[in-house]
C-alpha cells in the first residue's frame, strides 16, 4: 500500500512575466541522507511502474551507519526504501534501471566470474524478505567471440510497463536483438545480418514491438540511421516499419514507443529524410525531403521507404529550447525535459507557462531547486523526477501526481 505521506504545494514560477500557479501532488520517494540512502546517483534516471513504485540507484548506509560506496538499487513508493547491493551478485557497471509492478526490476550490468567477464541482463524481484536476483542473459565480453557464442549486451536495455524486456548485442552486423517476458526466457527478434548493423537506443511495448535506433544499409543512401520497428521475427528491411529513416549516421535521437505504436523523440537540430516517388524507386528525380527540426515530436511508423511526417508536440515557437528527453505512456500523455523562460525542467505540453511540472528556480515548500530532471512516466499519468536543492545541495526523488488533470 502506498504511503499516505504527501506534500501538496502551490508551484510558483519565479520568472515575473510567467508567474503561474498549478496544484500538484509531490510524493517524496527518497532523499539523500535518509531512509538508508547516502548519495543518489544521477547517472540512473528514476523509473516508475504503473503501481507507483519507483526505482533509483545510489550508495547505501546500513543500520550501523556504515556507508557503502558501491551502487545499490533502491525501490520505494513513499515509505521505507528497499535496497539491493550490486556487488553482492558480483555485478558492476550497471546501466539504466527499469521497473514493473510488484517491484520487478531489470537492468544491464557486467559480471566478473572465473571464466571471464560478462555483460548481460539481470533481474531483481523485491519481496518481504528482500531481493531475489536472477540472470536473464549473459554474453562474454571479448573482442573475438566464437561464431556461435552469445555476445555482450550493447548499451541500455528497455522494459515495457507489463515487463516485456528488449535488449541487443548487435555490433557491426553481428549479434542479435532479443525480447523476453519478465518471467520467461529470451528469444531472437532480429539478427544483425542482412543490412542491420549497430543498435544504439531501443524501447519496447507490452506486445514486444521494439523500436531500435540503429545503423542499416539503405539502397538510396548507403549506411544510414533510423528508427526501425521490429514486430515479428527475422523481418527484412522491406518488411520493417520505420519511424525515421535515411538519416545521417551522425544523427542519434532516442526513441520511446507506447502500446499504440506511437514513437516519440526529441531533436536539437535539423534532420532530413528523403522519400522517392514512387516508393522504392531510387533512380529518379521525383522526391520529397521531410525536415525534422528542434522540438518534441511524435510519429506513427509506416512501411520502409514510404514518407513519414512527424508531428511537432512542442518546439522553439512555443518558447522551448535545449530538449533533453521525452517519455510517452499508453494514453498518449507526454512528459519531456527542456528549457523555457530561463529555466530547465519538466513539462507536459506546448505551453511552458501552464504545462510546467517543475523547473530550476522554482520553490517547492522551503526549497529552491537548482536542478530538475525527468525520470519516467507511467500509465496512471504519474511522473518520476529528481531534484537538487539549491540551499542544502541534497537530491530528492519524487513521484508527481495530477499533471494531466
């Protein structure tokens, strides 16, 4: 059951020309130097499950006030935090944390064993007795793996609200993209062959539809980058829907996907996609260039080589700049991190005055915030954020409720 400790505040923007007030509910999940948490680690965004449970990382203090510098996983809903130590499982260098209902946590990490070092995907389930650890996948961290050997996990993983996990080991056309239910075993969704090269960022929905920002070979442009959506096993490029395509390999936006298949992303520059008419015919001069500029965007994926027209959700014309990241839930609600009116923080819509959750320079109770950063967004419309207090420099993790009323 969720803790009843809540702080309902009037949120006051300090910029005189944009003074607005919005009533939100902020539930404190964790604060440095309290509840067993010593230092919060901002390298790990706090993620939030549909039941309101939040996962974060940091260093731990035991009952005897002994501080541990190793990264711990903490989960909480506003009451007592539960903690698990990475080093207890011979793990190090963890990646982004994800959480589903009932405290199920998934993350990538490195494990050191007698036979070598592995980079894999691991799971923790928190219960009344503590944390239960298990291994989902491991690949040997070696420069020259055997031809049929499992390869190490590349970059971060992804997990949907209901616990569908996606991860990739594709590097230079070798390895594979995998999916797995939280309580099941993994299976191959796409191998890194047939023109599919390096995966970067990925996301997945409950149906297992996985969007991957990756390099691929495009018949019109050679080595390109795009958002490729894999729904069935071993799709060819011609069978694959895309949300963005034919981008320069230097363009590296981060995709998120919801249950409807809508993909959201942010951009801080211009990206150009070229589409030919008719689709799939590349030796003519009849083409259309679609330019995606700075802002928060959504796009419905469609067949490869057919024109895509991303929709701008919030952009510079609304007063925003410095777009950092975005989250979208299954209802289509959006939370994003950006700058506006001289502040950097978390927003939920195109109007930075009325759609602000919290930003640097705002006062929450007795605290003045110098840092406000977006964590996750769940299907209840609750947002996880972390903040740093200007006066104490203490960092806090919050669950924010009421942003979409």
